[in-house]
């Protein structure tokens, strides 16, 4: 399957996934209210960040070493690793939660949900990349769509039939969607797993060693996008987190196409470096104009959309959206360049850009949040997104010996291909 077709399939699925995420987030916000949404978002990001950290970069190591074709052994290694980590999580996380003053809810049930969420997210995060390694794009997107769709259905049911909002109910919907998606994933990977398999220590350490090079970048990338949540919890209020969660979620719509394109690049891990560079330039030229267009539409219609879907209580998030938009528009460059660097064995360069952005983000957040609240967090995010994007672009241009024009601006051949594709789609629709 060609890069264009892979990108189109993943991009189309991302449109649906983004719509499902948006609907689920809107219903959850109306169900929990501003403060309740802030509590949910803090705990969810705590779960997600720990699962990313604990993955050890194994998802990237598995992807890289899948080229030798030993997927069954890589999957067995993954399950043994997750089982071991799960024991540590069950023992240490409840104790760790009690040590965090800003953690918004410390009931035993929420602690149990936190432990379960970390373990399930960890397994999902690592295992999902096996489908990418096999080039199985349609099953990959099907699993992701199923997860989001199940959450939307369950949270809508709760919102309609429940008379009172409960944080615990929101997390039950979240955990249920994770379990359903993992069940589907296990079915799709059943032929690649042997129940009699044992840990292959040599292959495991090779995968984890390679993965760790990209892992630093993955952690810092996620912290870059979410450190403001934890700092808002420390220096501001849970209400600010609730409003900011809507703003950042609304703004990150711009990244869906970029992330989709980066997955298409990762699925071509075996390609020659020259081909990878050419594919990356093609993707950059097409994604950035889309991001600019979506950003302009978001800036114009953002307030009405927020009030319509989330309610008037969340309208204060609109100003924050406009502050984040310039930086996150440029940031669409980073996931694409990062995928290129990982596939050509230069993951440490991707990590360097992410580390630089994180340092900038945390420094500005500490300086601005105490005085300007969530607007300070938005300024910090926008500036640090810009710094990361420009750094990663400079690295790509130098490493691939590309020019700014060849990487960022559509050429005549691109326009011709786009016109031809649109004509083919219109012709197919007319024939039907």
C-alpha cells in the first residue's frame, strides 16, 4: 500500500476519532461540570503519563526489530514485561498518590481505577504498535475507533440516565473502553502469540535499548503537552484545569493529521533513508497547509462551538484556545520529523527537540501560571511548541539535505496529484 493511501486511511480515521474524542469530551464536561472535569483530566493525565514512562520505549524497540520478522517473540516479551511492571504499579501507585498534595481525589476506588488504568494503558500503548509493524493499517485504526466509540456510547448513556455526576462513573466508562479495545487487539494478534513462549532476554534488551533512545523524546513530548496540567494543579485551581482541558483538547485537533501522517511513516520502517526523507518532505508539504486552514477556522468559530457543545460554563476557554493556536500550528511539524528520525535510527535527535521544548515549557509555566493562571499556561505552551517545531525542522533540513521550500511549500507536482486524486474521487462517486 502506498504512502498516500496509508496517510489517507489514517487521516480519514483520525477525522472520525477526533470527532468521537470531541463528542466524548463534551458529554463528559457537561456530566461532570468544570471542577469535576478538572479532577478527571488531572487523574487521567497522571495515568497516561505513568503508562508512557513505564513503557520504557518498548513500543519503538518492537517496531524497529520487527523487521527481522520475529513478532511472536516480541509480543511474548511484551506481555511478560507488562506483567512484571503491573506488580510494581499495584504496590507503589496507591502509596505515591497519597504523597501528591494536588491529587484531587484519593478515595480507594479512584486509586484502584488509577492502578487499573496505568496497567491497561501500558499494555495498549505497547501492543498497538504491532499492527503498525505488520503494516495492518485498517485493523490499527479499527481498534482506535472502537475504543473511542465505546467511550462515547457509555458516557452518553450515563449522562442521559444518571441524575447525579460521579467522577468514579466517568472512570468506569474510561476503563471499560480500554478493556473492549484490548479484547479486540488480542483477537487481531492471536496468531502472533504462543502460550508456550518464554522471555528472549537478548532480543528484549536489544528492543528496550533501542526504544530507550526514542523513549526520552516520547516522555518529554508528552510532558511538554501536559506538564501545564500538573503545574496548574500546583499553582492554580482544579477549575482552571477543567477550562484548560477543553482549550488544549480543542487546539490539538490540529495534530490529528500530523500524527496520522507520522504513523504512515513509521509503518514504512524498512524503507531506505533517501525514500524516508522524500516521504517526509511530501507529508510536511501537505500537512502544514491543512493545519493553517484548520487553525483559522478554529479561531473564527471556536467560541460558538465551545458554548454549543460544552456549555456556557466553559466559554472562558476560548481565549486560551486562541493563545495556543499559533504555536500548535507550527508544532504539527514535530511528529512528522520525529517519525522520520526514529525510522532512520536517529531517535536521539528527536528526543533533543522534545527536551528543549519541555525545558522551555516548564520554565515559562512556573513563571506565568502563578500570575496569569491558565492563560499563562497557554502562553508557555504556544512559545515552547514553536521552539520545538523550529528546532526539529532545522534538524531535518540538515540531516536530509533538504531546503525549506522543498519541505514546507506545495509544488506544481503536488497540486497536480491533489487535483487528480479529487477528480478520481468525484468520478467514483458519480459512477456510484
